[in-house]
């Protein structure tokens, strides 16, 4: 490795004409960290990665790599490696030639290149395919080839742009685990763009959640999941998404649809709020508030109940959907610690 | 956005000087690379097209006779005035129009008919595609020579033989003004119909099958399917063929030159050929230049009309 | 059932006529080139005869050998092709790829040059070449052939460059390759097929060109298309030799056309898609 790979974005703005793709993005990535950029399409996560790679230039702000301002350097001057969403394998070269290409650009000798290529290929288990061309590989093998080409040079930064999105579901799971192991082994800083929260949750040490050109929240995946700091993050993270119900804090109670749902944290003044409850935190049992089962979605190992709570839709995730049928009357409760409160006006989280 | 901007610009400005400087440097590097790649092409195109065009317009304002150089001199728009009063110009223009309109229409109708015919063939499509290549890759000069000699020569050519066999007698195909014009039109159509055929066949093949199935379910007959579905969908391809073939027909040269040389008299002398003959046979370069400019103007006018048709709808 | 049969037969007859109409003139030239002096003049025309290569022997090795003319055609076509490709490939890459202000206008200019009638180019060119003594020279004729081969080659190559995804260049940049290295090692190998097709068409168009050749040719530069007139004169036409020369002139372009068969529609219509015409 050529360096530790510490990244800092300082107030990075990217304008496309009058449209602000990034509105002042700031974050830091520690050496060796697996950092995910998560967000829906068009949220600016890919733009951020491209600016980090040096493929796009920011309109304003600075990019610092290992205490050195690299804003003005383009991709070939920065010591970064990247796996593209489309893999961007060179179709006229064999797998071996593809992997060797970045080393050749470093003017390494043939004798040096050969073992490095072999090792990189072995790490991603394509060493038996070195003489094939990309067109003769399956999607998964192409993806590994792209990975090998990125790791062979031991760059400071390892950038991945939705690398799993073109794989089928089963292969995606396998590769996901392998990717994490690979990054640990190499000890390299990895920046990973994805719109799939599950990937970000499982892979990342920390992640940044992007919305409309801004970072909404940065933190460890578990923390972001447990304490989303805005309504938008709360609605984006988690599947099925968090129930978000208009409500009020009144007399020490969280009131939804005219009736108390649970006790409110102490010391909060009365006001309008958005109440967030994860479907998994909705307990369906004999006591509590009455709700009607609109629809049972059976997922096999779990089930989702679409409920109506005095007119307000709310979902519950339960382990077994069999006891329930459409139209059943049930009672639900939510533990106070499972209630997320957001200010209806500022859309920010209300801390107890 | 330029580098000359003072470095101490207010930091609150939308663009900090440092960052915009990077963008500027990048853009300039990109521009310089592009310029280096494009320069040879633009120099070559300038030298072989734009410069000759300007020179052509310049010479068209001169009297320039290679046979009588002592008369040469600047005459302003005299050549153009002469041109408007020149019956041979108007005749060549009308021959051009007849030649262009008939050949283009014939190519499109025959090409479309053939494409529809071949499209429905289960076998033998490959043979058609193969044969269609032959005429279009040949030199029009060679095509003209073959037709003139082996097809149309009286009492020797195959067409004449067929005519005699059919009891119509031997004809002087290229000696009669009307027959000569028909002949050059037929030859051009023969050579270029395969072009229309290939383009329209490719376009037909790209039409999705399911819309025809949907039309059948909507109970459209074959005739209705052709008029209501095939033709509107082929319209862009047909318009493209018309535009391209019109441009070629207006500047057709080799085949007519080889077959009739513009004759008999001026019966097959299209404007393009007239400009050539005036310049290089009669050696009146100045007047020939004016004719060439007139041809350019006609070409631009016609293509403008065709492009408007293409835009419409 | 009956009408279906009738229609099938009708279809067969119509297609047969079309095939015959297209093939016959070419087929007949080939036949005539294989006849002797008596057979070619026979009336009614002979379909069956004793074939002979006498005409080919005569036009290739006789006193009026067209070998020098074949060489001339080849030098013109090859020279035009090499020069055209050397200029067109970088230009097409720049037009297809680089985000530079004015590149749309540059592309439009390339298209617009194709509107010029060739006769309007050859008149001033004739005057210029006569002045600098380049009449009847290869450099003169090759230079003017650029006027039609360049716009064509540029547009055809642009369409091939545009087929390559942008990520190729970005991946190469991340891998540390310079712009030129990227072009040479990553991009050009991927358009090899397109380059081959373009070469075929440029060569073919140069081989077939006639107007410029008529004006500029002389004793040194005398391509086959011009030389075939040697066999036609007012006194007599050398029918078999003329047929043989025609067949020889057709041969290379037919071979090239067959080689490029799959790409011929693209080659014929390039540029038109963008809104222009080709002559």
C-alpha cells in the first residue's frame, strides 16, 4: 500500500448548470475504513464518488487525500482504484491483460507484473480464467475481474460504484460477504456507493446517507438504523420502511389518531410531531389499541400485517402470519423506547 | 471564471477562485487535446472544400476562357446575367429536375415494393441481399459503359435484341433524344434501386412484429396494415432515402457522361454535366463556375425543402 | 388453396424478373469477356459458346495493357485511404468524445461540406493544380479525393466511437493511463472493426470516382475507369477487351462489397441519420 488512505471532503459543491448536484458535502474517512455512500438515485452519492476518483471536478470545495489537497488532480494523478457499475472491462484484452493494465501504466516490468496479476486473480478466484476475454465470462466472473484489476495496484483508495447491482440475487449475497473479507485482508480504505441499504448495512463500518445533494446523516449502520436523525432517513432506512404517523405530544403521551399510543419521554412540551415506529416494533397482542387487519402479506419466515389504526395505515412485522386473516380485529402496543419522534416542521429528530 | 481573476475574491462567492481555476485548467487541457486531434481534418477540409468554394465564387465573376485568354477579366455579375438568359441553362435545369424526380420516385417505389416482397419471403432473402450489393458498389462509369455497349448498342446489345424479337425493330436507343433520356434514367434507377431496397428492408426488419399482431387482432386487413402501419413507420427511412438519392441524382455525372456524354445534342445534359462541359469541353471556366454556383444554390434550395418536409410531423 | 398456389407462382416470377434484371448486365459482361471475336458479334446473341481467356490476356499483357492503369487506380485508392484514415480517426474521436464548446458546429461543418457539388470543387481545383503544376500527379488527385472521403470517413468513425461506453476511458484514467495511451491502447483496439469497414468504403469510393479523374488524369495518373475508354473509339469498339476491362474494374469493388456486406447499409447511410446527405 502506498499510503494510509485518509479522505476529507470540505464543503464540496457540484453544479450542473443551475442544478446543484451536491450542496456542500463534508465528511471524513479514516484509513482502512469501509465507508458506504447510501442514497436513492440522483441523491449525489455517485457524483461524490466521481469527484473523489478525480473523474469529475467540484465546482467549489476541497478534496483532501492524506493531508494533501488533490482537488486539482485528475484521476490519473491520484492513487485510486475503482470498480465501475458496468465493470468497464477492456473487451479486447484477456483477463490477465485487463488486470495487468494498471501495473503497465506504472511502468512496472513484465517480471514484476506477472506474479502480481496471478495473486490478484487468485484472491478473487479467477486465476483459472486468465486467458479468457471478458466476453467469454459470466456476469459474476466479469465482476471479479473488475475487482482484481482494482486491487492489483494496491492503491490508497478502493472505490466501488454499485458493484453488485448487475448480479443476480444469490450471487450478490455471496459476493457481498467476499467483498468485505477482501477489504479486511487488504486493509485498504474502501468507499462504496449503493442505493441498497442492506448492502450498506452489512458491509460498511460507517455510512453517509445522501438525500438531494446533501448528507443527511453519517454514522455506523446500526446507529443510523437505531436513531435516524430525520424523517427522510427514517423513511429510507429499513425494510419495510418505518411507519410514519402524524401525531401530537400531549400531557406526557404520544397521541396518534386521537388516542394515546405510548408514553412520551419526559420533559417534552406539547407540539405536533411525526411518530416513527419500525414495523418490527409493533407488537400485535391482546391488549393495547384496537386496529383492523387490512391485508396479510406472507413472506414465509415472517409476515407483514397492513393495519388500519383509527384510519391511519400502519404496518407490523410479525413472525407468523397464519393466525390472522383480512378483516380481523387486533390490538397493538408499542414500547416507549421504540417510538421515534420527529419535529413535524423541521423534520429533525426530537431527542429525549 | 478565468485565471486572471484576483486570487483574493470573496470566499463567499459562488465559485472560489481556486476551484474554478481547476475547472478552467481541465477545460483548457481538454480543448487543446481536441484541437490537436481536429486540426488536420479541418485544414484538409478547408483546403479541399471551403477554399475551392470561395475560389469558385470568385472565378464566377470573371470572364475566363482558356481558349481565348486575352479576353479574360473581371465582369462582376455578368456571367449570372448571361446565365438567366441562357436557354441551355434552363433546359439543363429542367433535364436535371426530370432526371432527379423520375429516378428518385422510381427507386423508392421499386425499392419499397421489393423490400416488402422480400420481407415476406421465407427463403432466398440472403440471395436478394447479396445481389443487391452488386450494382451499388460498382463504379457508375463502368455501369454506364456496360449498359451503353452490351445492352443498348443497336443490333448488338441485349435490349435491342429483345426489341427486335418483340417486333419493335432495332432502335437507336442513345441517338434519339427521348429514348436517350429514358435510357439514362433507367440506368441510374437500375444501379441505385438496390440502395433504397437495402435501406428500406433494414428499416422494415426493425419494425416489431407485435404491432402487426395487434393490428390483426384489431381486424386490419393487409392493405390497411400497409397504409396505416407500415408506411407511417417507414416514413423516416423513406424520407432519408429521398434526401440522399436526390443529392446524388442532382450531381450524377459518370454514368451519363459515359453513356451519352449529355447528348444527343443536349437531350441528357443535366445542369451538373452542363457546368462540366462548359468548363472543360468549351473551356469557359468563368461561365462554368457560375453554372456550378447555380447548381450549388439549387442543391441547397432543394435540400432545404426536403429537410422542412422531414421536420414536419 | 388454388389462389395461394397462384400467388406463390406469381411471387416467384416477379422475384425472378428482378433478380434477372439486376444480375444480367453484370453476367452478360462476364460472358462477353469470355467470348472470341466471332462469338461476341454473333446474332442472335450467344449464351453458349467455347469460353476463352484471350480477351483477358490481351488487356493485361497486350500492347494496350491496363496493368499500369490498375496500378494507378490502386495507388490513388490506397493513398486516399491511408491519408483519409490518418486524418479522420483522431478527428472522429474528438467529435465523438471530447466535451468541447463548438464541437456541434464542427460536426455540422463536416456534414455541410458534403453538400458541395463535385463539379464546383473541380473547377477551381483544376485552376490551382494547373498553376502549381500538379495536373496528372498522384498528390493532386489524392488531395482532392479527401474532399469526399474525409467527411464520409469522419462520420462513419464517429458512429463507431460513440458505441464505446464512456466508462472505458474513465477506467483507463483511474488505471493511470494518459489520454494518448487511452486512445491507443483502449479505444482504437475496440474500433478495429469500424476502421476496417471504413477503409473498405473509402477505398471503394476512391476506386469508383470518375469526375475528378476525368479532369485531372493524364499519362501518369490514368485509372482503369478512364483507361477503359481506350477500347471504345469512333472507328471500332473492341468488344471482348472492353468486357474484360469492365469485369476487371468491377472485381475489386465487388469483393470489397461482399466483405463489407453486413455493414453496407450503415456505410451507405452514414451522416444521413444526423441530418445530412452523402453524394
